[in-house]
C-alpha cells in the first residue's frame, strides 16, 4: 500500500512539473523555424487542467 501511494505521488509530481513548464510556445507544433499551425493536444490538456470549470453565464 505504501509503495502504491509513493508511486502515485511521484506520477502526480511529474505531471505537475510538466504542466508548470508548459508555455504558449509548446502549444503549437513547430518544425524548425516556423510552426505548422497544428496544436499539441497534450500540452493543451495540461495547460487547461488547472482552469476552473462550471456553467457559462451571460456575465
């Protein structure tokens, strides 16, 4: 049980470090000097993971 907890904690810390290092530049896939305009879906999911979710209202 202790081993499972430690492994889960390590995975959580790893995911958090990747999310913290995601920047706007990581969101677009680039091939050398220019970006192709394709979105890096993994970086996008990680960047949006911390955003609050809920119902949209007029305001």
